């Protein structure tokens, strides 16, 4: 497609479609568009003496404080009065704020006192308070206690259904609580030091505050004030007001947490295969948290060790893109929301890059907020073996609040380190500006970003690359009907992957989504509520101006009066055809077949102490491929101290057209040779080629293919792919006390693949059958990973870990050009499980103790 044609046909198509979506969004019913919510308030009561946090509320001052009551249901019947009464009071003293809650219950013997690990929002009776001490109406600190005394704390940045979505549980504060079950219900008492919060130095403070309560046996979640589901995305902005806090001063938060550990590794000897080798080590390091002012905090870590963190799961990735895993390391998780800068389907900062290639020597981050609403974060890290710096990373992020709801900001990342592809080093710079502008009482908005990347290599044979990306969306944020419409643009050289993550660039996309709450999100018939969501995506390539396809997703979720829920969905990909730029791994576009996927999921009644979620999916492709998947997830609270969960998932592919490899062919003396390695001709010598019988087909197949060089060709080979995978994951937690727990994790992952019906890509739209293709690429992947972690928080902020980790992993792939042997693909599942246990294990035994000094 020529550029003139693109501008004359495609650009008007995109503009027209976007305009239609915007008109639909802004003509949607707006409900109480211009209504201002009357936000309730509660006064805090000042105390001069200390409060004993014992779960009794027997001090006289508790009765003198104003009581909050009148909780209303969020679940199961939004807006109804709570089935059980709740009273909450707030006190404040010289150094702490105190929360006291009496949670009445007509059947106190049925209160669920389930123990669990800290920050595990388990199946139990819970009470949570969220405090917007900044009073920025965007962020809050959340503190929770269940009836067994388990603590939960998090940094809250978003909304959603229920009490916990939008929470960053990696944030850990040092605070005090007690829970006490009585013959009238149960009582919660909390003491939260001011050093754990951030607030201004004003003489008279007003904070946002929100209380929620969970009664699992009734499937009930009640709260004060009630924030309707149609306004949930902006939950913090709808908090009640906590007033009459006077003459308090922010306290410096200084925490020094050194650690020491001993580690023993066992593995298979490299010099004597089959024999055990061991390696032991001792290490020290530490973390420092310092409050540099009322609203600024510095965190630093030196020689951190994350041996107690759960292993990444094994996956089967046959795509052209790398696998991105969730961040699990506490130092990078805490406050991660400050550094979020989404660039379409990716991020400018993906902290898993830091320390991925070599150990972290040290890292520091400073974050805070000014009195005028400027939030900022700065992060720097150095990595290298033996404390020798090799890679340096830096990040700076800021966001300015505009009015009550809007914001605009920017981000910059810098990286310097060895180049992965060749010798020399690479320096990269990425950054951009983003904005979220809210209008009409926070119900509509315009959001977007513009970003760039610049990458420079020290080697002389590579030119610097500069790319850009941007988006502009119009969004309806609240109401029975919500949605957005917008455009994303990513140039072909936009690449933030030294410190960020992005799977693909080189596209222009129009996106639109509409979500409808059936019956206004209220009960009807046999249902508590239901919704329908429709999402559409049309893409074109930025550089080649190719149609990358139109995708349409339709999903619907239904929750029954009996508390079961089910979800059904259909996805249409490449409805009218479209090209894939990446499947050939750099050898041009390929016309991907269209496909349809059907998904169905069921969840059982969550009021019980067990829950089961089966899921099935079926995919059909236009060229005859089929895909199937079945999954079953189960959770069981087997008493007050033991919780178990399991997930079993199987996936099958039959005859799915997929890339096999890129092959070099050359014509020699009237015959054909193929490269022993799948590499381009300039990477192969004469000895790297072998003769094979092409059965007289290659001359015809390659006649219209542009040669790589005289008599040489470098082309993608495709095949009909069959795959099978089985993932069985088990987790269990034994909680002895709220501070002592044993956590177990194990994953058995088996996968295998087989290719047949080989074809050569002659041009983007044509695959030519090539049965004489001599290579076979059948494979199996066996993995068994286990973690056992004993965690004892022997005092607030100080923890002892005892860890055992075992890993068994092996990939078995046929030698493509060796004499044909029985394919590993044909081994039975029983044999493959046995093969997995025959793999020599790698074990890590670790003891780690850390102690937090508070100043």
C-alpha cells in the first residue's frame, strides 16, 4: 500500500471511526451528571494521654468521640442498610491516630477468625480503614485487621469493586492493632503513628477517610460512606471527611533494617555429572528508610537479597516476544505506583530489568509530594558482579495535580550498560509527558501521553535510533455506561526495553470500549447484577502502512442471587484479515489467519469456605487450526489455620499455522543445501551447510523470492503446530499465629510441541507447501519448582525467614538434522512426569534475619 493511498483512504477511515465513538460516548445517558455528592464527615477527638491498644475500647475518651454508623451495603445489594451494625470512632494524640470499631454481630459464634499471613486478605471477618492524609483525593493509606488479629496494610491508588482492588500491598508500615471477639460481635483497635503517614503542616487538618467491613458467611461488604459502583473508579475522591485534627506535626520516619543470611546451594557437578556439588556463602546487606521532610521519603538498599521471594512460574512461550514476569521484590514493589508511566501496551519502567543480568550492588529512591500537589520520585540503581559496577540505571518521575481530579506529569529514564547483541556498550534515554484531564465533576476526561526513546551504541557500525509514541483518548468515567475512544501511535524505532517493556511497536491503532451496567448495576430477576463490555481495536503499521487487522472482544459477567457468577466472552481477531509483522522474526510481514475464541468461566458461591472456578476456551482459525484450554482453580480454608489453593490448566493446539524457523538455502551443482544452524547466509561458512533432497521443489518455490545473494536464500519456514501443556500449581499456608506462618508453593509444568505440513513463505500472502523440509523441531519442556518459606515477624518490621527452594527443569529438543529417533513429543504423560523427577535438582537452603531499628 502506497503512502498516498494510506493518507487518502486509511487516515479518513481512522478519523471517522474515532469521531463516531466520541459522539456515542458523549451522548450516553449521564445520570446525575451535574449533581454534587454531599460527602459526610466525622470529627476526630483529641486525647492527651496514651491509649492501650488491647481491643477493648474501655478508655473513657472512646465514648466522648463522635461515632460513625449507618454503614450501607456495597455487596450483595448496593445501597441497602448493612445487616449488622458498626460503630467507628477516631482519636488523635501527639504521635498517633487511633481507630476504634465495634462490629456488632447477631451470631458472634459464626464470626470467622481465620489466621493468615500478613497482607493476605483471606476469608475472614475484616475491618478496613483508608486514610487520605494528603487530602489529594487520589491516594490513601489502608489499614485492616481481621477477627483473628491478622494485619493488612496497603497504599491505595485506585478503585474498583470490593475493598481491596487498586491497592499496593507491598507497602508495609509499622503500626499496632488488636482484635477481640465478644458476645456482641468483635472489636478492633488500631494505633497508626504519624510517621507512617504523609500530611501537610497546616494547623487545622482535613483528611479523607473510608471504612469498610466484610462478613464472608453472608457475602456482605458494607462501608461508610457508600461509594456506588458507577463512581468506583474514583473511589478515593468520594471518601468521607475526617475533620477537627489540630496542631499535629509530621514525625520523621527513620527505619534502618540490616540483614544477614547464610545460604547453601546444591546442584549437579559440572565435572562429574550425576554427582552432588555444594556451595555455601554468607552475606550481609540492608535497607534504610529516612523521612527527609513531612512528605518526602528516601529508601535505599545495599546488596539486597530476595531469596525469600517466590520463584517465577514456568511458561511455554512460542511467540516472537519475551516473557514479562510480575515484579516480586519488596524494594521495587513499594511505591511502584509513583513510577508508573504506561505507553500503550507497555511501560517506560519495568523494574525486573534491574538486577536481571547481574546482582544489585545498591539502589536508592526518593519520593514525596509538595504542598502544591507535585508528586515526584527518583530512583537510581547500580548492578554488577563482585561489587564491580557494570550497569547503571536512573529514573525520574513527577506528576502535578491540577484541581481536584486532573493531573499532568513527565518521566525520564537513563541506562548505561553492556550491549546484549555485540561488543561495546549502549546508552539509552527515554521519557515523555502524560496527562489526565477530568471534566464535569470527574465524569469525563481526556487522557494521553507523548513519549520518545533514544538509543546509542559505542560500536562504530551502528547508528543511533530515535523513536516516538503517543496516545489521545476521550473517556467517560462514571455512570451506567462508561467507555473510551482514542488513537495510539508508535513509530517503528520506539524501543524502551533497556529499562522498560514493550512487545511491539510500529503501529497506529484506534481503540474504543463501551461497558454497560445492566439495570443500572442493580438486582433484577435472579441476578444481583450483570454487565456487558465491548472492546474494538483496529491497527495499521506505522512504517509499511499495512492493515494489521480488526479485533473485537465481547464479554459479559453475571452474578446470581445465589452468589454464583459466570462470565462468557467471544474474541474475533483479524476479522477481515490482517498482517503480522513479528511472527517471521525479522523477515517481513505475514498474513495471519483470522480466528474466533469462545471463553466461559464459572465461580461458585464465595460465602462457603471453599470455592471452585472452572474455565473453558475454544479457538477456531480460518485455515483449520484449533485450540482448546480447560482450567480448574480451587480454594479451601481447611480450618482457621490452614488454607489451600490449587490450579490445574491444560492447553491443546492442533494444526495451528506457526513459524518454525528462518532457514538459509543455497543452490550447489544443481542441488540444494540447507544451513545446519538456523541463521542468515552471512553468518554461515561452507562447512555449515549440508546437502538434502528437495524433491525438485525449491527451484519452483523460490523462483519468485528475492535472493539473499546469488544462489542463496533466507526465508521463513512455517508448519502446522501441535502443542500440549499441563500446569499444576499448589499453594498452602499454615498460620500458627498472626506473626508466624509456613508457606508452600509447587508448580509442575509439562509442555511438548510437534510440527508438520511444512511451508515456505513466498510472499506475505502466500505459503508454499514443502514436505521435504529435512529438519524436525519436536520438543518437550519439563519443570518442577517448589518453595517452602517459614516467616516469623518476631517484632513489628523485623522478620526471620527460613527458606528451601528446589528446581528441576529440562528442555529436550530433537537434533534437527540427526538421524530420526523416536520423537520426545510421543512420550506419555506418565513417562514425562517420571522424567521430571529424574532431573537432577538444584536446591537452595537459606536462613535470613532482618531487624528494623526505628528512630
